[in-house]
């Protein structure tokens, strides 16, 4: 009897005593499923065999014959497997029958043959190889038993496989930039340790991660270090047992070798780990298989990707294309989606072996491939067709285009797409659903309506089987259509294009019919015009007819001609009225504006950039047209070349940074990609590694150019016509990238207008920043502030200044854009930056013809100041600032103002007595309202009897507010006086249109002169009417006052208008109450600005004082007044004086006994205190003895009202009694103290 099942050999151990030899296991013979159970009762037998090296694969097919003992003989097995190797050892085990009959035999496969089986199971085998195995009777393992959980799909419990293949892509795949490592293994594999070796670590592996099984697989995301990019690495999935020990591997299935590739296209499976994938077992003749769908994203935008089941014994990855039911999404930002159909057949004609034991676990590993791959562990289930729909894309198409697509969608019991289902159109084609579960048929409608019927067969029986198959119908009925609307559509890239992009992304026209549906077959007339970016009139740029519109109603408009960068306008129409050319009766679209030109990439840093050595910095480029319109959504490639190291010398080692800004993809140390944003900006990060002795690295080079789908833009970083920065970016990595002292900052100033600095004539400031090595620092932030005036945009000439408001006919020249008093600047490629210091209205000009604006410049931690002197006087002088401004008048005269001075003696202005003069300020202003010092103004008035400055000079210079009044007015007779000041030939500077015949205002400066006049208020001069004036003489205090009181008499004279009579002489006469005055007028004074003067005296005794004051006009002498007497001014006042009444006092008496000592005899000390009111009174002290009082001594109280008495102690230890009396005086009454005792 010949056995139909073979013996499959498995390596169990190495070494004669059970020790393991240091060689990989034979991957050809692994997996529990490979141990075949014999029908007559298996038992395990071990055979000692010579060493069989895995690389020396061989086939030695033979039959093992049953021996006389009733078992298969070991010598035959040993002979069959002998490889002739001379070293090492293997212990082999075979599943041998407990019993056999003599003559029974069993086919044996040597390692090569078994290796083919293993490889077929793990990687897929060619059909011929599988057929050969079948011929020999070797079982196809996945088909011979239930292959459900991943652990059951390996030939031994210790077997494992790394599904991830090389190369290892780190390009953005639409989900991430990491490498998804996936492995699985038999039941004995508890964990997998992912690790790698490379030329950088050839001996000791670097551990990536150690992970446990999830959803049947071991997986982790690996982000390779940047230093591995472009390097060959060996990634291993090392299986571990429950104790964490390594399980030996063999055959190379656990290792993948290849480079880490940042440029290879990548792919990501979107199906979540462990997610359910439905499998449809297609039963149709000519179309069988177990079809499931996987979807994802990929950076592969051109070539088709592939998908497959990794346990598929057929090893047949399916190409994702329309022929295979694959579906792609439209690329966006360098990524496109895909959905592909995977055939889960394990061998030809063998379905996926679903688990039949609860709990049922059905798992698989799916793979998607671009240049690199992605793998994912999923669960699977058998699909049942449950839902079918049939929908016409347009159930009512127009007569002119009656065709439409009918989509039949087939879904399973979970609402997921069923791929590979057969859909038959009655009387028409047969299609199989794609990865979206859809079958699409193109049909035609007619005016009466065509009905189409679709059958979805659930088995291979032809025709519709009621209650088993699905059937749906769709009716398509056309309508009469005519062109009704036309629309010009921008390019899919937007309304701004490079000329080179137009062919791939043109402007299109859509024509719609009377029901709003696309209208096919329409020829559209078009005409392009362009207004050049460089200026000038509109030009024609091509016209003609498009091809007829397609089924979508669209036609492509040919590109404009001429290649002139500018704003293009497209006008289109469909001929309707039969008249030649575009006329009112035609179907016309609204004009479409599109900017087109030659795009360039300009670096924000200009042509030179600097960064601190040993640091990381990002650099921006901008993709834009000539007019600086940005182009977004274009892929840009950066190429970077390191520079040369100095101090110390060496080879540059700067690279494209490992970590890039969001959206930027690192390709290598020297390359990266980004997609321009809405502002046209792309960014790359560069790194100069930190070193122990940090050198400079100079002249590194960064270039950028459009790439990928944007390559047609033809853009590189060549400067456009507007002299934008250079064609590449030079980068210097400086170990000293900052200024260290004020000497590293240079500031200079230059006049921009008339070689002068005045209000309206600003100063250009140039600032240079260097480091301590004298290297100019580019792109360096500089903060400038100013304490007077403001900053305006940088200008090197008068023509560069930015006017604000914009120049207009007759507008004032000299008003410039105000940026405020603080600005942050950035140095240019030559290390310089600039700004304009300007001044307009400033209160400091009220008191000074020169105002110093102090500009403070801060770069890093270093600060430096610079003074700019602005003058605003006709006779202004150099104040010694850093440069010498010319003396120059204002650009435009403003006003002449004559204003009342604050320091007046007259209080009733504009009325003024002719006895006084009044002061007026004479001001001239510029266009901003600043005072201008020293302007000669012609002065005149309208009053013959009035004057200015005594002698009426014809010209008086303008003044500042802190100067004395320029005009002193006076009059010799009553009358009205108005002063007029005239600024003859006041300067004017205005805007003028140099070419008035053109619409554009061509601004130029126009100079001239004008006459400015200003008037004072009218002064009403009047003569004093003494009779109508008011005179008073008053005294301080009451009318009756104590003798000796000081009294102040105040005389005041005010004229008829309330103006004090100032400067008049007053003589005072007094009689009484004493004999010190005899009535002669020998006290006099002069009235002050308040019209007052005073006289002070004392009443020496009781009585009445009579005071009389007389008024005279001032005679200019310091002696007794002799001017004309003004009788109306005489006034008299009286004051009475009397003695004060005495007051009662209450004196106190205080005693103290001072005892005797060796040096003094004892005595009584008596103090009497009557207070200050008792001063100068006589106090008498009395001693009372036996009821009889005896005066013992008298004293006069002092100024403080106190007196002290000392009396000898004549009474021993007995008490002495005292009291005192105080006499009456003119100020106090008599009083007596209490009696006191002292011991």
C-alpha cells in the first residue's frame, strides 16, 4: 500500500545533546499544520540526521518503506534527507505511523521541496510550482485545513513572518511619513521585537519597538532617523516567546533589506487594524474568486498601485485599475485615494477557509504596493448580497446628447460594497461590480423613454431567477434642448497661472441648455485681451473658435497668444442671431479675468541669509508672477548644497533638517519638497549641526524650482523683472551672529529735499549692522524709535518718498506717509536697512526754531542713538547735529497770526486807556501749523493816533511763544486800532500733473509764492474820565481798635471801564490819636497794576486817627508828588483807638518742701502762676500761723506771669500754710490764691 500523505520534516533542535547550533532554522519546514496525521494513528519519532544547511536546498524525493517491525524505518528517512554537510547537526522529527503493513510507503520531500511550500504559503507561488506539489501528493496546507486566526495560518507555532518589504518609504503617504512595520507568527510567538542593523550599526541591532499581538498581527510605526535616509538597512521582526526569549528564525522571512527612501512613492491602507473586510465568493463561470476591497491613500500619482492578500497561495497581487475594478480619486496636494479589489483565494479554486469553530476568528493580512508597501491585519467575513440600486446619472438627458450612465450599486448585509458581483443588462452587456460595488452602463434615452433592466446574479445560473436574484429597472427619457447659458470657468489652478501651466490646466467654457443641463456640440467663439503688468494699453491676445462642447457641456479655450505677462480678459459667446461677430443677440458669457505670466520663486531673505552656527532655521520662498501675485498649490523642490567651514576650516556639514514644517517633506540631506500655500509660500528647514569647536559655514546654497505636477509652471528662483532678490539663496552659518557693541551699528543721515531738514523735508537714515568680526549681518531685525516726528517708508531720493495723502492737483507738497514713532526693520543682503525720519506738526517748534529728533536704534542687545535736527526758521542755524542742514524756510507758508500776549497791564482789553500800552505776539506758521521764527512781516494799522513799537517800523520779524511780544501798541488819543501783518512772497510747494493730457496723474513738485495776511483784534483806545472813575480808601481791622494796633490804609482808583489807574501818585495825611503826626503830607506812594497803594501806621494812644489821600498824575519823580492834582480822587478815612478792659485772672500756688542735708538747710519752695495775663502785676506771699496771716515777701510777676519764693523751714516737722495775692493792673483784675500747706 502506498500512502497518499507525505511525511513533512521539521527542524526541532540542533546538537547531539539537545543544544542549539548557531544557525538559522530551516524556514522550509515550519508550522504546526505541516505535521501530517496519518490515518493509522500518528506518533512522534525522532531521527538523528547529519547537518542540513538551509542555503543548500535540495530535493531527494523518495518513499520510506514500512519495516519488519511495523514502523517506517529511520535509515530510509536518514538517507532521503542527507545533504552531505560536514559540520553541525540537526535533530529531525517526523510524523511516523504507529503501525504500517509491510510494503507500505510514504513520499518524502527534502528541504528544497518543503521550502517551496512555505514560500508559496507566505509569499505566493507560481501555479506551476503548486501544481507540481499537488502531483507529488504534498498537501496545500491552507486549503487542507481551516485557516482562520493568523496563528492557524503558519506551518509551525514558532514560525513568523515580517510582511513589510523594502525599500522603506518615508514620503508622506496621505496619513503620515513613518514606516508601518507588520509581522505575524504562530501560536508560540507572544511578542515581536522590531530592530534594524545598518552600516552605522552593523553588529548591534537598534531596537525599534517590542509589541504584542493585536488583531492577529504585530505592528508598529517606525520613523527612521534622518541619518538613515538613503542607507541600506536590515529590518528584522524577531519573534519572542512568552518568557521574552528569542525564537530562532530561518529562511529570511523575518528580515527585509533595503534603503530608507525619502523619494519613493508611498502608500497607506485606510482600513483600520482589525476592521472587517467583506469577501464576496464570486461563483460565475470565467469570473471566480474571493473578492474583498481595501482602500487607502498614496503619493503615487501616475502609476497604478497593487493590492493583495499576503496568505494568498497564488501570490497574485492585483493591479488597481479600471480593468480590475479599481478606483482612484483625483490627486490633491500630492496625494490620491485608491480602492482596489483583493482576491482572497488561497489556491486556484479554493475559497478563504472560514473558521467553523466558535468563537469564530477569521483574519488576514492585506498589502498595498507603490514603490513601497503597507500591510494591515484585518478580519474578514462572507458577504451576502443584500441591497441593489440602479440609478441613472441623468434620467432626462437632452435630445442632443441622449446618453447617460446607469450605475448599479451592490451592497452586502453590512452596507458595504460588494466587489465582483455579476450585473447583466437585459439585451446588453455584462459587468462586474468594482471596488465601490458599482457596475456602470452607458445607455441612451429617447423622447418616449427607454427602459433598461439589470439583473444581479447571486450564483452562476444564467438569467433572472425570481426570489433569488435581484432585478432593477431604469427609464431614460430625453427632452428638446437648446443652448441657453454660457459660463467661462477659471483654470483648476485658479485665476493666476504660469504660461507653462495653461496646457494642462486651461480655462474652459460651459454651455448649458434650457433646463440647466450641459449642452454638447456647441462651438464657442472666444477673444483674449491683455493689459500688461508693465503698464500700457490693452492689447489683443488671440481669438477664434473652440472645439465643440463635449457631453459635459465644456470646451477648452486655446491659450492666449503673445506671451505678454499681464491681466488677461476672456470674452466668449455662442453664435445665435446669425449676425457676424459678437452681437447683442448672441449667447454671451461674463468676461473672465486671468493673470498669466512667467512665475518665479523669490526667497524672502533675498539672495543672502544668515543664521547662528549650530542652529536650525526655516527659510521661505514665494512662488509668484511678475506683479507679485502668488501661485498656491504648486509643488516646489528645494536643493541644498552645504558651504565651506572656516575658523576652523573644514567641509560644510549643514543639511536639510530632520524635522520639517507642516507640509514640507524631507527627501534627503540635500533635498525637500513643499506645496505652496495660498500666499505662494513654501518653507524648508535647514540645520547646521552643533560642534565642540563651532566653525562658521559660509556660502551654502539653497535653490528652489517647481516640480511634480507644477513642473509646467517653469518656475525657478530666478529674479523677476522687478529686481527681486537673486537666483539662489546664499546661506552663511555664523558662530557670531549678533552685534556686541554700539560700534557695530553705523547710522548716517542724508537730506532728501532742498538739502534741508525742516517740517515736510525728511531725512533718509541708513543703518548698517555688523558682528564683532566686521561681517555685515543680513536679515537682522532692527528696532527704531524716535521721540519727535515720525517714520516714513525708506527712500533714497526725493522721488522715493511716499506721499500721504496721494498727490493730487494743487495738493500740498511735503506731507508723507506716517508709520508711527516705532518700527521694526530687517537688514538687506548688504547688511543695511533704512527708514525716513520726518516731522510735521510738533509743539516743540512753539518755543524753538530747531527741534532735535533723537532716533534710537536697537539691534539685538545693542542700542545706539542718532540726532536729526529739524529747523523751521528763516534764520535757523546749525545746532551741531551729526550733519549740517541748510537754512531753509518752510515749504508752504501757513498763516500770519497777531495774538494778545499773556503779560498785559491792561485788564479790560480790547479796551485800553491811552495812559497805557498793550502787547501783541506776531506769529507766522508753516503748512502744518508750526511757528516759523524770523519771518519779516509788513505791519500796518488804521488809527493815525495809535502806534506800534513807538516808531511804527514797516517790518517786524515773527516770534516764538517763549519770546517777548513783538508788538507794543499805544495811542495818544481815543480811537480804534487794528494791526495787519503781511507775509509777502510766502513760499508755496504743491503737486502738479506733469502730463495733464493722460488719465494718470504724473506727480511733480511745483514751487511758487503767495501773500499771506493776518489781523489783530481791534483795540479800543479811550481817555480816562476822572469824574466817572471810582476811588476808595479803606483800613484793615475794625473802626475802633486797641491802642497800639497797626493799621493798613489802602487807596484804590479804577477808571470808568473798570481798568485800575496804574502809575498815579497818592499822598497820605494823618492827624491823631497821638502827637506823632501833625497832618503834613509826608507819606506817599504810586498805584500798582491793581490801581492800589498803601499807608501803614499805629495808634499810640487812645483817640481817633483821621487819614486823607490825594491823587495826582505821575510826575516821574521819586520825591514828593508834584503832578497835577485830581480833585475827584481825594478820599478820607478815620480809625478810633482805645485802651483794653482788664481781665480776671486765677493765679495758682504750688509748694514743695526741700529737706535739710549736710550742705543746705531745709526750706519751702512756693511758686505762684497767674498766667501771661498777670504779667507785671505785684504778687504778695502770706504765711498763716495760728490763723493769723503775715506778709512775708513781694515780687513782680514775670512776662510769663510766674514768681518763685523760698522760705526757711521754721516749723520743724510741722506744716507751714501759705497763700498769695496778685495786684490789679491795666490789663488784669486783682486776685488771691488758695491757702496751701507744706511739711
